[in-house]
């Protein structure tokens, strides 16, 4: 083996609290961050089921005042962040304040952006803080601390240091990125995911699997996240079908929630690849939800990178699927890819871009807008022509 110098950094939430039913700890945990909490809620169902009211009660029991901000039901857009950061700023946020984000990746990313915009007031719009689209402003003040309480198992946004913000006019999907928006506390209660519908469980679960695989294979792959990715995949590959078809399975829900958390830690440190690069463009131009877009692209992303990452993919195949050490690397890699394709089919993920609304004339736009930071982690360098050909073959 050739020698490669070891040099890395690793970031993760300061505290991770994980366990069935542990949402009751939200008050005591929030109390360690402040006395007044702005609460971001990711779905009306969380209000209807009484969970948000309960969270307010648990906060109050620990002398934490709560202010419920608007509920959003879509991936956050520039206008959502700007409207809500105006609301937060009017409360004159400062020391002693915190954000509590409750919901899926969209709500958690919105919370991170609001935590930053609450204390960084050089611009009224978050656009100026996004990568490559605004004035390129940096955060100068520390964001408000954030407690993230995910209610889906997939994006791992409770453990990442970017907030993905969309715009449709002009079209872009870009990140606000800063290590200080990483949630201080990630509180995971897998019981909250029991009520997530099967299609969302499938798409978000495949997003986690995509994040684990892409971060493991990334050009920016790091040693600690690689070890965590193997653990995440060991849990998620057997559990995702059970979570989709038997929604109340505690074992499956715990496995998927833990795997999703690990996938967030992995991507925050190691970057991603082609599936996530294209998924951003599919979100902007075809309004495909993030998890579904990643899931549709995952098999193609593995095939694209199989030559340049044969050793790593073979290693995963041996570790995860028990493929014999005597099998050729080609066979081991093919077994891994076929396993992922089988999983996608078993949880109802479409195989063709046409099935998720992509039209042939959109391919040039998709190619152009796939070139974000995710794509920069893709192991194989892809020309525009090569990417266009991959997408055309998937129509
Ligand atoms: Zn993702």
C-alpha cells in the first residue's frame, strides 16, 4: 500500500441524545442553551397531533419561554428565510435565545438559516450569505444555538453545517455554510418517525443510504466518517424495507434514525457526489423532493464511479453483504450495486427520470445546475457531455 499522510478535521453536534420517547427531554436540553426558544415546525401534522404543544409544555416546565414561528411545508426558499428572520429580529435576539427546529430536513435547514440571520444583520436577505449567488457575505456574529429534533429519518440535517435554500425565480438551490450553524444538540426520538408515510420513509431512508455511500466514496472522504458510514450502512440496508412496510417496527425505525444521523455526520465532514449534485438541479428545475431525487440517481452514481472506486466499493461489499474474499473485485462491486437497485425497487423508487417529470429539453439546465459543492466530491471527473449522456440514458 502506498503511504498517504493522515490529516483531517471532524465536526459533529456537541451533544447527541438518542432514544425512543426521548422528546420529553427537550426542555432540559434546551435549558442548557438558553431561556427563550424560537420554535420552527416542519409540518401541520406536528401541530395537529399535539407534539408541538407538548414541546411547548416541556420547555415551559424547564423555564424556557417558547415562541412558535410559522410552519413550513416545503423545502425552504429565500423568501421564507427572509420573512421569518425579520420576525425573529423584531424580538431583538441575543444571549439567552436559541432555536428549536422540529421536523424533517427542510425545517432543520430553515432553523439553521434563521439561527444565522438572527444575529447577522448586514443584509435583509439570506441570499447574500449563500454560496455563489449573492454578495458572498460571511457570518461575522455567532449564530443562535440550535437544538434539532428531527421527525424523519433521512437527511441527517441535525448533524450538518449547511442549510440548503432554494429559489425558483431565478432558479437555484444553494447552501449557507458555516461550522457554527451545526446544531449544538441533536435530539433524536425514533418514535416520532412512526407516523411518517411510507413514500417519505422510502425517499428519506434512501437519502441517508445515498449520503453514507457518497461520503464514503467521496474525493473528500475522511477516516472517522468512513468508519461511521460502514456502521450506518450495516444498519440501514436491512432496515429500510421493514421501516417502509411495517411502519411501527421499533427496531427498523431506530436503525434508520441512527443511520440517518450518521449519514449527516458523514456528509458534513466528507462531502458527497454525483447523486447529490444532480439532485439539487432536479429540485430546482423539476421540483423533485431531495430524498427522491437522490434515490433515483444513486444506482447511476455508483455505476459511474465503479472504475475509480473499485477497491472501496469491493470493501463495502465484503463488509456489508458478506461477499466472499475470493470473489473478484468486479463481482463484489456488481453485487453491491445490484443490492442497491433491488432496495430501490423494493421501496418503490422510480428508475427513470421521465417518471419523476424530467423532460428531454431540460437536460442542459440540469447539467449546468448540477455543478455545486456536492459534485466536487464525486470521485470521477465528469464533463458536461458525459453527464448529459448519463441523464439522457436515464430518461
Ligand atoms: Zn441528501
